[in-house]
């Protein structure tokens, strides 16, 4: 029997609208959605996630948020992240990737 205490847990992040958003752990479904969003396989996905471009960041955040907020669009994501919150978003995504 698996130890449920070792399962990856979602995290939360406060965005520019002042709300807390749930970010899921990386699952097979999230990986598949990231592949679809970036148009590449898992082998090339790491490159996309580590290049630290705004384009990659917003795509990655959109995929994560859509797991719990299916109506999240790229436009909405862009409005939820301001320059003063950018480092928090990047830090949280780095934690999710390395779990």
C-alpha cells in the first residue's frame, strides 16, 4: 500500500487580484497539457521551462491554473501577474517543477 503522506500536494499563490489560487502538483495530465501548450515532448519541455521567458512563464501558469480554473485564459493569466509579483510566481513554479 502506498503512503498517502508522500503524495505531491497542491500549493497556493496570491496573484494581482488579491485572490489565492491553487496550483496543482505536476501529474501526468499536467505534463500532457504542458506538451500540448508548448508543442513539444517531455524531453524538450524542460528547456522551455528553464529559459525564463515571459512567454513560457505565462503558458506554464495558464496550464497549472486551468487544472482548477478551467475558464482561465492566457489573457486572464497575463492580468493576474504584475511585475511586483513576478518573482513569487517564478519561485512557486520552480518549487512545483522540482517536487
